[in-house]
């Protein structure tokens, strides 16, 4: 589908949302690969984690946040959360069909795994809701049914990372407990099905001694967005204005954690929808 916009539209911001601040890892990658773009980020910290919420609740949050982003003239929406992508992507895609592109963090990873062409057995770690949705299995089966996928819910990882535990005894213990599960024996790739998991990528790689290829949603999603924007003539020629970072609840820990997820000092603005 092609989107026809005037110059003023092309210079509008990208809308990015997540259940919390984990999606800042995706926002950081977008800033790296699309330096002329500015964005509005919304982290729904009042309702995190999405991983243990009902589908109806997650869809309700996604509708409210997307309405906010559209009211602020965003030219595209990025669902920077695996759980929200699993539950709300099809609804938002259909709602804004022909208006703006909506990008999730699941399809680009599936496409990258299939494009590699060498994988026979892959693993997936994600939240309970993402796992229970079956979305990764369904999408992989449609694109390459010969790839065997083993899936494990890892509910302790996101809160552990949010609290700053990484590269220490606690994180090593939790990671080892999950990844030593027998279902992952013989995998040649592992999908990190949560935007938080980027921060423990090195530890996961260390566990597998570098022998398992890891896929996460940062560079893969940003490069997919760049491809879409290029094809649809949506690339901004220059960055005008600042990025804005909104959260629905704010605490000192959220503010402190932003430097780990995004890098540098950014100001979180409180906005209750």
C-alpha cells in the first residue's frame, strides 16, 4: 500500500508506544537508523506489565494511546512491545489502513529469521500473554512451517531488568534457570520476545557460548521502518523539533532506568490518558 502525503506530513513525528520504558530500546534504534526523524514516545507505566493483563485490557490501552498519538499528528505508529503487538496490531493496522503505516515488533523478527534460511529449531522467550497468544507460532508456520519453534514464558525477566538487575548473580541465576530448560536443547537461534531483553542480550549470548543466533526487535524493527518509509516516501529530510517522552505514571526508578534503556539523560513527562 502506498501513502501519499505532502511535505508537511512527512516532517511529522513517529509515534512509539510500549507498556513501560522497555520500548526505549526500539526508540534508540530508530534514532540511530533514522536520524532525521523525531518521535513521540508513550510508556504506559501506570499499567505495566502488560504481560499479565487480559487481552481486553491491553487492547483498550492500545486504543487510548494510539488516539493520543494520532491527535498529535504522528505519521506512523510503532507498537514497541511484543505483548501489545500480539494483541493490538491487527486492530490498529485495520483501523488506520490507508491513513498511516502501523509497525509491530513481531513481523520484522519473523521475516529476519525466515530470510536467514539456515534455522531448523529456534527458541522464543517472552511474556505469558505473548506466549499464550500463539502469534509467533502462527506467523512462523505461515512463512516457514519447517522451522520448529520452542516457546517459554519468562515472566521474571522484565521486572528483573526494570529493577536494574543485570550482569550480576541474580540475573545470571534467573537467566540460567530459564534457558537451561530442556526444550531449548539443540536450538540454533533464540528470539528475545520482549523489548526489555536487549539489556541482557550479552548474558544470554554468554549462556549459549555464542553458538546460538539471537534476534531482538531493536535494529531489525528500525531497519524495517526505514525500508517502509523509503518505499512510501515518508523519510524526513531533516529533524525539526525534539523528541518527547511521556509516561502514564512516573517514579524515580523509571527516570533512573531510562539511561539504561535509551542512553543519556532524557526527561519523562507525566501524561494520564
